[in-house]
C-alpha cells in the first residue's frame, strides 16, 4: 500500500533494484528536446560504474534507493517491500517441463566416447536420491544415435551383400568364402586408428562401410577365377594356386591405386581434407591388411571347403571303378 501511495508500481521497484545491482539502464517515458537541432531524445538513467552502491550484505540490499514520483528525495527499498532471507538457486533451468541442473563437460583433447564412459562410471558410483535422475545429453546423444544407425546399416549391408553373392554364384558357400576378407579389413581399421590418433567417428565409420565392398571385390576375383579353372579340368589345389598367382596383380593394382589416392587426404594435404582424413585412414589401414590376408585366408578356406568334396568324389569314383 505504501508503494501505491508513493505512485510506484511493481515494475518501477524492480527497475530500480536491477539498475542498482548491475548498472542496467532505465528509460522513463520522458523526452529532452535539443533546441539547437530540434531533435528529441529519450532520457536514460544509469548508475555511474564507480559510484554504483556496493551490495555486501542484507542491510545494503534494504538500503537501495527507490525513486518515487511523489517524493523529492528517494526512499529505500525496505519501506516499500518486505524482504526475507531464503535459500534459492540463482538460476532455474527446465528440460521437458521438469527442473534440471546442468553440468557442462567439454573434452580437452579426449575423444567423446572415452569422456562419456568415464562420466557414466562416475554417475554409477553416486548415491543419488530416488527422485533424482542423471542423464547424458548433448553431443553424446547424437554420437550414440549415429553408432546405432551405423550398426544397423552395416548389418543390412552385409546381409544384402551375402544375398546378392548367393544369387550370382548360386551357392551358399562361395559368398561365405568371399566375405572372409571383411573381418580382415576390420583388423586393419583397429590397428591404424590408434596409430594415427584418429577417433572412431562418423567419417571413419563411413570408411568401414566402403571397405566392405572393396574387400569383397578382391575376394570375388580369386573365388570366381578358381571356379573357372576347375571347369577347365584343373584340380582344386592347382586351380587355387594358379588363381592366386594370376589374380594377385589386378588385386594389387586396384588396391594400391586406392591407397595412393587416399594418402593426400589422410595426410590433410588438401584444403578441407581434415574432415575426410578419418575416412581415408580407415580405408588405407583396412584395405592394406585385407589385401595381405585375402591372398592367404580366402584360398586356404576355399581349399578346405572344396578340397574335401573333390577328394570324396574321387574316392567314390575309384570305388565304383573297382567294383
């Protein structure tokens, strides 16, 4: 009531307090006319920075001057409001209507996955109340969503690749032999990423996806040519050896062309290549290891799978002739 008698509104009191506390400016609906130029100017009131009242305790707060239109001299804050000391947060944030307390974490050189794991371990050791939930938000959510999407995409690509190879080779064994080179490429990826200080991110995952097709194409050359040699009358062992010797050159040529072409990108030599460096490094490491193991593991697996079958067929034929 006293504030109303002085002609003060709630907004007037708040403006006075804010102006005194942080030296904010307060504009009243008054104009000053410059008689020389005829221009109208708003009147703005602001505390002088060094002359601003210092608020050290509760008493200083109650003595904040409040200017009233009906008073020649300012009154104090405690004459127009009732002040009580209470414990309250200085800032209240909300997320999906619920009140939250945000704790911001910014990695300083570490990869986000490692930081996320460490934060999760710390949170699991906390004895939080039952009505308190601790969630990780921000870029971690996007990273986890990207990894989940990649896992689904990689699984679908492997399944579709297997089905296509089944239709092409009309066999369930040959696609399995061809796709043995894919895990070998993953080994190279796991080796080159730590050596180059590259994190497992979206671009490196895209490189893994591209590596699946490149590794499978090298295996197709060996398996397909081996079948062709067998049709020409060669034994399984001779066909495998000849196929590896003949197909080694095109495999090395295509793989080296890909690796050499990726080197400038992996070394960040071009403008804007920093973004694609993880992709290039993933392909280089995975393809290098895949080529080395493909020319050994795929022929060996082919010999194990089809060698026994041919041997059994030859034994059966010899038995029939003997009878």
